[in-house]
């Protein structure tokens, strides 16, 4: 048993800086994820905004956020990744004040600005994690970061549930996020900027001297970014299932049912990211098999449960499936990018990944918001179709890449013979 625990314990195998980065993510999500869970409830039930406005707000947050993600990636490659990450982290607490605004435009503005700051700091933080982690342990590193990240989010949502049940106004519950976000930034200050493994990539090491593979890897990166965009079209904000679970009831019970969906989603996502990341799995295959495919099935089944008026247990089970897929995606997408992007543009490569997802999310949240006003089940069927297409694209890319590798190996053996 001790040997198994030793094998699965990321803290024993990851560097000090990787662990600090992961705990910074934990405290960040301990803050803003509770805000993300309560924000749709606040603007729909307290500010009486139509649901499509929530779709528009999140579309702006995600869509324009992609530009901030790319800017953060560029800044991370040009300047110190640590301080670029801190600069973005400092402004995330703006989200926490969105629950104190009494007008839709001001609440939306605060939420959006905080979300843009989150996007800005994500690519350099991911690149910094890559640089302080051995290539063979990056899947585990991203799984550990995602696990702590989402556990923080789950605790944040649970705290929101408890505080709402205690009768504390929703705006004040959202405000408490400022404290853990400040702690998150403070933890980043202790990260060293030593880039221990800046130029090492698993694929590059495995195929040293095979110049044909460099072209294959660039092609694979293009396929990944295309698939991430398609997945982004399916990746709606969890506010929609939260509103579905709440059932349109502007009551404490309705709030609690909605936030419970978020808690389940985050808990399963954290577990899947940690467990899958601790195993030496193919990042390429894991993205579509454990990520995109379960996400597609989860969305489709949520739509089916709403259309057929299934009981709440079925709905929450399908939300859990959605969380499982997200945990795999957040673990293996950046791991794969770290294998394909060059050392000089690693942070930018992470920014491109964020852009690809965000472009899809921009339109996805608008489409989901419009469809949600017409039918409570149709938006989820749309998300199923998009995620299923992303699964097919990356599955085809894997088959093509495997075929290219086989051909390259045969050519090398023939030349040596």
C-alpha cells in the first residue's frame, strides 16, 4: 500500500515550484468559483435579467478573454512568467464585487474584467509549470494542478451553499472570494523562476533526429487547436445547468439545488484530473477518449433528462459525467501542447490553446442563451453535437499521427540497414 501511495503522490515527485503553483490555483478557485456559481443566480433572480443576457455576458467574458489569454502568452514568453501570472492574478478579485452592484451593466462589467484577468494569467502559469516539471511527469503535474484547482472550486461552492442556507445575502457570499484570491497571489510570490526543463519535450526526445516528425507534430498541433475550438463550441458555462437545476425558483432552495450541480461537477472533475494525470497515459488519446467523448455524452444525456423529465438523480449523474470529461481535458490538453510547442513559444502555445477554446465559448454561450429561452433541452443537444465532432477530429488526428510515426520509423530502419 505504501508503494502505491508513493507512486500516486504528486507532492513526492513534483518540484517545490510545481506544488506551489498548484496550491496557488487551489486558492484562486477557492475564491472565484463560488462567484461563478452564484453570478447567474444573482443576475437572473435578483437583477431580473433575461437568461439570454447571461449568455451574452459569458460570451463576452470568454470571447474577448481569448485576446487577453494570447496577450498573457506573449507577455510570458517575453517577460518573466512569474510576474506576468501575478499581474493577472491581482485583478481576478474584481469578480467578487459583482454581487454588490445593483445594476446589470456594472455587475456584468466587474465579472467580465475579473474573468479577463484570469485568462491573462493562465498561459504563463501553465508555461511556468511546464518549465519546472520533467517531461515524463507533466501529465501528472497538470492533473495535480487541476485536481487542487477544482477541489478549491468545490469547497468554494460548498461554502456558498452553507452561507446561503445560513441566510447570508448572495452578494455578501460572493464578496468573501477576495480573501482566498489574495492568498493565491501571495503563494505565487514564493515560486522560483528557475526554468529547469525549458527545452525538453517528450515527443522531441522520443523522435530526436527524425525531422519528418517535426512537420507531423506541427500538423497535430493544428488538429488539436481545431478540435479545442469545436470543443469550445460545446463548452457552455456551468451557469446553464445551475439554472436548470434551480428550476426557475428564486428561493434559497432553488439556489441550493443549482449550486449542488456545480459542486458535483467540480468534485468529479478534480478526481478525474488527479487520477488520470497520475497515470502514464497517452495525452493525445486521453484528450478525446476521456475528455471530449464523455463531455459529449454528458451534454446529450442532460438534454435527454430534461426533455423526458427524469428525476434529479439522473440529472446530477449526467452532470458528473460532464465533470469527468472536463477534468481529462484540463489535464491532457496543456500536457499535449507542452509536447508540441517549442521552448521559445511555449507560453504563446498555451495562449493559442486558450484562444481556441475561447473562440468556441464565445459563440457557444450566445447560442446556449438563445436556445435556453426556447427550450430547456435543445441547448444540451447542440453541445453534444459539437463535442462529438471534436472527438472525431482528434481521433482522426491520432490515427494520422500514428501512421506518420510508423512510416518515419520504417524509413529510419531502412536507412540504417
